[in-house]
C-alpha cells in the first residue's frame, strides 16, 4: 500500500496497480485498494451477470468527491488504449460507428476495472454469442425510479405489484436495490425474442401499471408527471441501453452497491440501500438471492460450470488444478468428460475438518462438504453443504493449500474410484453407487449413497447424505468396513437445524404395539433455541429470527448450557397461567411497534420439550438427534430447569385417552404423542410424532377481504380464506369475528400492500365475490371453527391471529378425530 506502483498477479495475469491508498470515497475514507479487494471478493457472485456482455464503465479517477465538490466522472465505452492485452474484448457496431468493449469475464478484468477507478459497470440485457455477435436478451429488467416525494418504500410497493404480473406471465422475478435511489427488477428469459419485442412487453406492462395505479406509478419520463410517484422505466430493455450490473459499486457519496435482495426484505419495513461491506457479509453468510438467475446461463449455451471455481483461486498461488477460461461463452474449460465416471472423497483439514464428497456429472465434479464425513451405516443422515463444481482433474489432487488462499489446509484422498449415477434430479436428488479402493475409506465394496436437497435445514445449499437401505451386492470376503472414529461432532449451535414436525392425526393413529409418551400441545410459536457464549438465539420453524421479537427471553442465555440446542414453544400466559394465543399476538404486535411497556405487561415463557444438543462430560457439544426420544427427554430433564421465563413441562405415560383428559382439564389446545424410540428428524414431518386437538384450529391463507361499513367502514367486514388442495387453492369461506380494534387496523394495513385483481382461488362463489377485494396468497392466519361442511367451508369461524411463523405451502386441512368431535358435541 505504501508503494505508488506495483505488479499484482490475478487469475494468472499480471497487472500493474498504483495508488492503492488513494481515497475514492471521501465520506467513508474508502480507498482504491479496498475497492479492488471488494471486486475480488464479490467476483463469484458478480461475474455471471457481467460475463460476455459489453461493459460500459463510469470512472471517477479522482474519487467521487463531496456534495459540495462532486468528483469528475467519465462515461467510457471504448476499451482504453492502455488496457492490458489479455483483457477479453468484442466489437459492437452501432448505427454510425463501432466500439470495442471489454468483457468482464474473470476477476482479473475486475482488478483492472478497479485500477482505473471504474466504480460502476453497466451492461445490456443480452450477451455475445460464440461468434461474438449480439444474441437475443436473456433477461428483462424494470427500473423503478422514485420521483420527488417518493422513496424506496414506494418502489418496494411497486416491485411487489410487478412481481404479481410477472408471475402471471410465468416469469420469476428478482429484486435488486440499485445502490442509488430505487429498485431494479429482473426476470430471466429463454432467448426466443428480440430486444424490440421484449421492450414492447415491458412498455405495455409499465403502461398498464400506470393505468391501474395512477396515484403511485408513472410510465412517462416527463419530470413534471413524476412527483410523488415511481417511474417504471421499461426502456432499458432496448438493445442499445444498459443497466448497472448487479453487485457493481455506485459512484455515490458512500460505497453503495446494486445489491440483490430477497422478496422478504422488499416486503419488510425499513428497506435501505446496502454498502459494500453489507454485501460481503451477506455473501459470506451464503445470501445470494440472484444466484438462480445466474444459473440460467446465456440462451442456447451451457453455463460455465467452473467460473465460480476459477474466481476463488489464483493458479500462481495454489497447487490445485486451475483450468483456464474457455475462449467461447458458456463453455467450461477443463470440463471434458472422462471415459469412466468417477468419484473422490477428500479429507480436508481446513479451518474446520470436513470431507469433500465429489461425483462426476456432466463434465465436472459436483461437490459437497460433509462436516462429519460420509455415513457408514444405514439410517444415519449427514449434513452435506453443496459447494462450487470442481474440474475433473481435482480427483487426483492431494497437498497443502497455502495459508491465505481459499480452502487453506491439508487435503488428502480418503477414497476414490468409479461412480455409477442411478438417479439425478438437478438441484433435488442424486443416487449413486461408489466403488472405491480396497484400502480406501469405503472399505473396497460398492456403496449406494443418496443425496437429498434439504434447504429447510437452514440454507439453500444444504443437502442430506445417507446410505441407501438397499445396498448393492458386495464381495463377502471384503467384510464390513471398520467404523470410522475420526469424524468430529458437528456443533449444531453454529447452524441450528429446522425443528421436527408432528403429523396431524387422530387417536386411532396411536399404535398400541409401540411405546408412546404424551406432551401437552402449547398454543404459541415453535422455536429452536441455540446458546453460544451465553447468548440465546431463537429461530422459528421456517428459519426466521425471533430473538429480537422476544427480548425478555435473552436472559436465558446465561441460564441454559452453553452450546446447547433446544426445541420448545414460546407462549404468552394469561392470569391463570395458561397459554393464550391472542395474548401472544398482542405481545408480538406491541414489540414490532416498539411499544415496550405494553408488551412487557404480558408474561412470556419458553417451554422446552426436546434437546438436540447438550454439552458432554468433557464440555464438548454432543449431537443428540440420533438418540431415541426417551433418552433425549431424560437428558433434557437432567437440566433441572426452573425459571420464570423457562420451564420443562412434564410428559405423560399411560393411554392417549388419559392424556386427552389431562389436557382438557388444564384447558389446553390438545396433545402431541411421541414414539419413545423415535429419532429427531430435523425439518421433517414424521408419523412418529402425532398431534391431536380438542377443537378445530384451522390454518388458512388470506386471499381477500370484504369492504366494511358502519363501525368498520375504515377496515373490513370479513376476510376471505383458502386452503391448498390437490388442485391448488380451495375457497374455505369468510371470517368476520374475533378481531380486536387494533387487529382490524393492523390487518387492513398489511393487506393494502398485497392487492391483486383476481381471486387466488378459482372456486369462490359469485355471491362471495360481489364486494370482495383480492390480495396475493402470502399471509397465513388461524381460525377456530365448529366444523368443516361437506362443501369444504368453515362453519362459524372465529379469528385467532396471524401465523407469521408458518409459510403458505405448509397449510393443509386439519383432520377431525371422531372421538374428539363427539366430546365437543357433548
């Protein structure tokens, strides 16, 4: 940093860099060196959206300056004469002239872009084909730009409306906060249509939005029409127009980024533009919402499957094989198929010991990192985190990856051999038979492994690896493999799993041939609690953070064992000490409105009923999920917990009828029956846990509302509900009672943002459609009812509250136990 000029090696190329300590963002003191480092770290996520597109650059040679003295900006299309000869380039003919553009195909080009202080990279919606001629666009973009008086909140509102329309066109959309003022909305295309055709579609979409939402949307560039509205700029789909590339920096006063976002972030309040460190932190946590769009590749071309692998490695700094970049777009250099498909499992002593499990498929080694190593017994599931594809030459790699390089540490081959792929459903499932060496870790006999994608385990790259129950015939002389005692225990508190779920059932489902234990069913929010260094983290059943919503439970971090992972229910207690779901709703609503005094007048408690991990006698964390329920329960109760904020309620032996009677006497919701021998199956709904309720509590998706009158003129008369069935959403009736005044206002506010033109369920009776207003089927609520009619409608429903802890796809009809129905009748 002290030298003014030096030579750097990036991806096998030499680049002269200078003045790395020059400040490009005076307000934050961000230097050119930090900009260069950002582009290198973000390369795996940025390159798929920039590669093989002509790149226009905006350069701030002397920095962005200040509000009083903005820095001078250069808008550059032609490749600089001083550019290194190794930069890939393509010539593009315009109406009156031609330009030679750089192609941002690898991290070395990104380093050069940072060297010339080009903070912004702008690209069109099309790529060059293999003949370096422009192809049809592979994506559509809408630029949502707020006018005077409007802001990011209004852009988010328009983005949600656009998503509805694009989904109706079978186009999945991806939001990107622009790093400036607004939001860019992308949708992948199949390359069948020209830029002119896509521009017409985008224009019609923007025009219809202006027609349907005149107070919010404008489709004209005319400034006098834009006050308090959001411009839906469709023109960037023109072949000659460009949009700032996702993950590019912006030349603003602070180092903001065109940052891909999740739809949950767009829906939430407090949306803001992100800066480069925010983006790096998100990528480190595995958050790349635009990855599905990147995976599509260019139309008619296979994506370069080794692009991410190369972007993470410098061939001059690591002994790993690093194939060069292909000279043709969409091809993966070094990915030629071998004569016999193979596999390799490598023991990798990196920052944390793990085993790299790699299968040859479509010319690359598809790879997973397995923290505990491959399972050697049936019935054992191991977490396998999918990583980037590796070149086939990696199958023979052993050695030490130097410190400071990606994956630094010692790599050795645990086993290698041939691989027979029996089933491959991309992104979902793989079944393969591996035949390793006699001296290898698999024991020299064929093994059939199954890989199942399991994003519910806490991350989109999470899979489960297991030995299939049906194993191929093996040479009996080989004998069974010796158990592998080298595998360390994974610390579940670092990545808490999703909770195991109970199946809906009736008393007849409780088999008399098995031992069962019965717990009371608590009326609250399911939560996994993980303790690290005295801090308690709470995760909902769908992986959402609950810690900030329930600050009163934070003190449990110093009470519960460190590195423990526990399963339980967060409840609000009434004056009699019974869980009250409406009280819980009031608590959550008050906390979200920062009405702390009102919230803390309600008693909150964490009821624990299972232990997934507890410290062993040595103090190291012990994974308990493979132990029977009865043993886990014994370990849980050994904690001897007694605290106003946390309890371990008792479990009951005896008959299901006894448990039902106890629950009714206590005035509780029902019971959960658990097989004493059942293992804990994270994220799975298992028949070894069965829930039974005393009254019908039905979850339903809100699809609309009826306009109110009189005292409810400012809110609604009733909500229209639906429940998923075999043919999609099925109408379930209307609920108009059970709402407090506060709930009426809060529900109206939430629904206003989700309006759509048509009902999400096709079977809504005409009489119920007459004065209805429709919303997107995204919100789950719960009602109490007397029964479900033969027509599939709820009879006498009463609103209980929102189920923000549940996703719409989890909703289904609750079964009715005839015995319990008779009890209700009597």
